[in-house]
C-alpha cells in the first residue's frame, strides 16, 4: 500500500537514488511504497547473508571459482543482477515523482539518474565478461583426462595432496615456429613444490645435455641402451640433445608400437629419471606467446647487465641499464645467442621469469585481464587435468608468497658432454630436502653419496599421483657415486639478476 509523501528537492531526490543503490528499497520507503521497500530491503539483506555464508562455509573457495559450474553461475548471476539493479534505479526514479520537480530539476535528475543506472550496471557487466572469459580460457588450456580408473582415482579426493610432500611440474619453453619441424624444448625447468608450505625449488637442465639416459624397460631405453646418440647432422650439429627428445619421440611412433604424440610423456619420464623424481605434469610455453603475455601486463622492468645483441644479422640491441622492456625485447634479452652461451641464456631466462612473477600483481592482472587471458590461450599447452585446477590454485598462491630457490645444472657444476648422473641426482635430492627443511641442520646437510630417488621426498610412491615403481637409479649409470662436500648450489630465483 502506498502512502502519500511530500515532494523532495532535486538534491534530496538524487541522494535517495544513490541510497537506493546501496540499500535497495530505500527510495521506495521514502516515496511511501512501504511493502515494496521492505521486500526489496529484505531480499538484499538475505542475498548478502547468503554470499557471506557461502564464503565462510566453502572450503577452498578460490579453487572452486575455477570450476565450470561456478563460473557459469557467477557470469549468469552477474548479468541478471546488473539488469535488476538497472530496473531498480529506473523504478526508484519513477516512484520519487520527478514530475513534482521544476523543469530544470527534472532534466538534471533524469540525466544524473540515467548516468547512475549505467554506472551501477558496469561492474556487473565487467564481472560477467571477466568470468566468462576466464571460463573459456581455462577450458582451452586445461583438458579433462581420458576416462580411466586411475584418472578418476587421481581427481576424486577432496585433498589430492593427502599423504604427499611435493608436487613436481615440468615447465618447458619451446619454439613452434612454422619453419621448424616438431617441438624443440629449449628451456626445461622442473618446479618441485612443497604442498604444505609452497616452498619451491626450480631445477634447470641445459638444452645441450648429451648421452641422455632413459628409464630401463622403456621403448626409448631399448632403442638407445647406451644413451641418446645419433649420427651428427650434415652441418656438424647434433639432433640427439635433451631438447630433441620430444621432437624425436613424436617423429618415430614406430618405437612406441605406432602410438602418436608420445613426445611429452617421454620427455617427462626422461627428465624425471635424470633428476631422480616423478614428474606429475608438464606445461609447455610458446616462447613468443610468452612475449605477448609480457606485453599484456604492460612490460617488465629489468636491469640489463650489458648490451645484448640479437637478430639474424645482429641488427637488434637491448641496451644496458634498468628499463621497462616490452615482450619482444624481453624475449630477445632472455634468448639471444649472440656473444653468449646456453648457460648465460638460462640465467637470463630465470631473471625474466622472476621479474614477471614479481611484477604481475593483482591490480595489473585485473586491469589488463582480457589481454592477459587472450595471450594465455596462445601461450600454454599442458596435460594438467581440468579437475585438478581447483587444487592447484591455492598451492600457486602459497608459492607466490613462499621462498623460491633454483639450481642450474650447467658447467662447471656438470659436464654437458659427459654428465655425472649420480651427481645430478644427489644435488637434486639435496636441493629438494633443503627447500622443504624446517631446521638449519637439515638445510646444511651435504648430499649423501648413497642418495637415491626412492629416498627423496619427491620420488616416494606418494609423491606422484601417477607414479610407478621406479627402477634403481644405479641400474644403468656409469661409474659409482662420489662423495662431495660441496653444497647444492641453490640460489634465490632472481639472485644475480640485474648486477650492472
């Protein structure tokens, strides 16, 4: 039932409209529409309480926000609420009786009410757009696993990390250019993450590692029992380095009984066997897609130690000094081979990655969300199953605020031509132990000469959701383990970067 009320001034009129945005029904109460006003206020309060209850009672809320059902519901709900608020402002304007104002007041309040309605709808519209874009991007990047009992078992538990200490994800950078057959993984880093603390060690392997060994009993081990070795290329180069394993496996399906696209699986198993860990999943980053991602966040600030020359004819230059680099220059800084070796490039790549992690703050991601989403769709290929994403989100947030160290297997630590596999595994085991250590005693322990993957946290049976019993690490290695008092050369991710 509506009760008669006195007309209001233009200023008070606008004030009641603004109040109606924050407390739907306030303008109706002022206009005498008491029943309607109370219903609107009650619905608003009930909605806020419902949202609060969901936030307080939902475990892993951020992870759940990656689920398709949640994203679709949020996008649809935002669109509906936006229309409802728009209708609320229009109706509030009507019940306040603008015709009781002067002609100038009617023009002023009508104009400002229209602007207010648009401003109110805008955040709902942006939310719907961002959420819908997120859902499409996630569906393009992450795939649902092929149904099988083991896959179902891996994704059903509410806490897939129960009983595990670490998760190991292989981060690859590769060129998929049109003039290059297959995929060559020129950047290979294993991120071993403590699932309790988020502490991470980034283990880098050089692209030119020779005589790579394959896990005994696998098709590649049967083809190359003495290590990955092929005749030299006509130009004197080699196509049997670590960065060629993916490409070679894809190009020779006959080794795998005719099964196609075995490159990712073979490379994951090979690097896992080399380091003495079980690799859970991989993520392949297109290096020039990475440049587009850097552009999407507005560039990264880097301190370039010395001039970096690049280009087919050395026509490009990234000058020495601290500056904000766009994506193309950042990638050339990381990847230029001119007057540089593979190990310097590995260090520069680590510096670019560290700068991106530091500078991709939430405000930047939010303001450039659409550009980042579009760049990400072209950037990443991964075998991480879609259902696992909700569990990885909180773990990624832990990593963001945790300590990240790195170890690079480059000369003089190892010889890339004649690698000491036991040394690589011993240093890997110690770096992982140190990353998850809770005491200074554990952090300062030297690598044990009898270390084996089976004894490291990253390679225990509970460490990998798809692990199989690993062969003994010494079953196909040359020589015997050697004692070493040298500590594993781990360092902060950005340590040594930007020293001018």
